[in-house]
DNA sequence: ATGTTC
């Protein structure tokens, strides 16, 4: 049913009166899409107010819409397609440390311990022994949720203020542009002791990774010869250590998202409104309705939390490296989300671009980059692959407009977690990582997070390049991984 | 993703 229009481009019809879904992926990638993934893409395209859907090479089944898709609407907001981990993001910290400085295994173990001491992993885990300067009380947590990475918040947390300039968005406000509106809503949410306690307990998770596919990874930067100028503009240092992080808004964003799913589902049922394709996971609200505005407030607060979480993690990681290498310097290359809805000019009008496991990809000269440090290059795209085969820093070209200025957010799952646990053999995973000189904090590396649980990264990267969306600037090769798993070396 | 599978 797909029509192939290029080596890595196809279209998928969704209805006679609708523009078809844009599909990005080479033949093998297109073959990898399951039926349920395509059904979810079609359901999303046919949902009210949706003007465009793009399916990316990393697509697999998600909540309502596939993970690995872009859903565009001028009028409607879809909480399911933003997802449960509001503003799940990637960040990259470049250090001035030559790669061979972390060759020695005991040294790597030492850095891993220094990081894990400061940045916890695992569901429900947050800061327990944070120094006073880094501890987050209810008052500061409130400020973080409503202001994001404001100058005051960064100063209070001791995070370099220049890092705000390396963020896709350093802060998010209510639809009326005000952080006071967010404050009023958060106060209302915490109106009873019980609810306030629950909210405040999540603030302690700031500066932590969580579980699942979240990770921190020390990388060696390999700049492509043909991309030296752009790499320099990005602040990448060839042959040096960088640190890649994947994390989001933790329990705080989760609670906001889940509460919204429930509220909107109930509202639909009360009004006798039909769910798109009968799927309650595709509940929506017009952006100018009270429900839409409430959702956008909650999304903004989750996003603010995720932003500060990432910046704090990066500063704690840098502190950990300095414990082992005093004086080492680090600069944030970029911080970019893959689970968020943003207002952007698409097809000539400002629309809400829902990126559900998709990364914004603005080329040089895009109106939203004017006045930023990436105006003349396009911004860095951070694409995690896997710790065995590497990750990538890319930059968008003009062709990205064909995909609503988006690319995939990673390799995408090849095996479900259940299948991965059943099919993949533990000692082969461990051996594979060891052969590539990758160590981790896990004594038992999670099988459902193994490199082979994900799609072939080269094929995914090839799809992006062949579709003309973006080019690789640098490859990142892992030296060690921090993930939620059984703790190492006791 | 989430103190984890309404």
C-alpha cells in the first residue's frame, strides 16, 4: 500500500481527501514496520485537525501514535503523541579531555563511580545525599517547573548560564506567554497536603536518569573530515571525550501526562465525543479550549523540569569528571528534545508540531534559528544509536522540510522488550560490548536494552542521508555507559 | 517512560 518515491522515501495513503503520510526509510527499514505501527500512523493522520504525519525510520508501536513519528496540526493538541515522558531529550557535553586519558579500565570504573554517586539511575530514584548547593526544596522545585532554565534557576543550581544558549528551548511558558499562569496552575494542583507532597517528592528526582532506555555515555568524538568547519561551529573536539545523555522529565512529567490522559478521556466520555479511530490514546483538545490550554500548561511544566534535569545532570557529570581529572573543562554542545509539541512554521503557517520520538531538524537560515549561534549552520542533531556501533551528530539540510523539519530520534526498537529478553543471550551481549571496549555500571547489562534489540544503526542513518534530510557531522563511539541495571563492582 | 502491567 506504500508508494515508493525515492531510495529512502515513500508515501502511505490515509484517506482519499487527505495528503498521504510521508515515510522515511530505505527498503529494509520500510519492511521493518509492523502492521500495528502503520495502523497507528494512519489513525493519527485521520485524527481531527491533523494536517500532516511523517513516519521515521525508527518507528515502532507507541501510545496512540507510533514512536518515531511527527504529527502536525494548526488547531489541535494531542497529549498521547507527546507522550508520557514529556520532553524526553538528548544532550551532549564536550570536554577538553583527550580520548586516551580514559583508556585505562580502572580509571573508567572510577569515573563511573563518581558519576553514579551524583546522578542516580532507576525508577523512583532521586537525590538522596545531594550537597546543600544542589539540593532542591519545594520552593526551588516550584521555580524550576514554572521558569525552566531561567538565569535565577541556573545561578541557584550553579549551572553555567551560557548553557541556556545551547538549548533548543531553555524554558517554556503557558500559551499566554506567562510563567505566572503556570505558577497559578501548579499552586492549584498542590492545593491539598497530599497532592503537594506528591509533587514535591518528584523534585528530588532532578539530576537523575531514571530507567528504561535512558542512559549516560562517555564518547570519543570522531569528526568526519568533510565536516570540520561545522563540527568546529558546534564546539565538537575531534578525538576528545564527550558525554551523551538521554533522559526526560522523570516522575514529574509522567504524573502530569497521565493525569491529562485521564482528564481528557473522561471529558470525551462525558460529552459523548468519539475517540479518533476508537483509540482513547488519541484524545485531543483544540489549542484554544480550556482543556487545550491546561494541557499546554502541564506540558510546559514537564518540559521545564526535563530541561533543568538535563542541565543539572550535565553539570554533575562534569563535576564527576573533575574529581578524577581536576581542571577539565566542559561545554554543552546542544540539548534537544524528541517528545514535545512546538509551534513552528510548516507549509507556510504556524502549526503545532508533535514530535513523538522525533528530533527537530532546522537547516541553516531557518527563521527559528535567526539570532542563535546556529543560524548559519543549522543546529546539532543528537542521534543515539547504540553503545556498540556508536551514535551520531548530524546537521539538517534544506531537504528536511519534506519531513516537517524532523528526523528520527534514534535507532528504534527492532525487538519488543519481551522478545529481546527471550531471544538475546546475555554472555553474547556482554562479549559484544567488551569486544568494542565498552564498559558499564551494570553487572548485568539489560537484555532488552542490548544493541541488537534496536534496528541496524547504519541502515537508519543511511535512510536519513538518502532521504536528503540531514548529514552526519561526527560519530560518537562509547567508552562507558551508565544505565539502570544491577550495580557493578562492590 | 512510570515506585513500572488499567
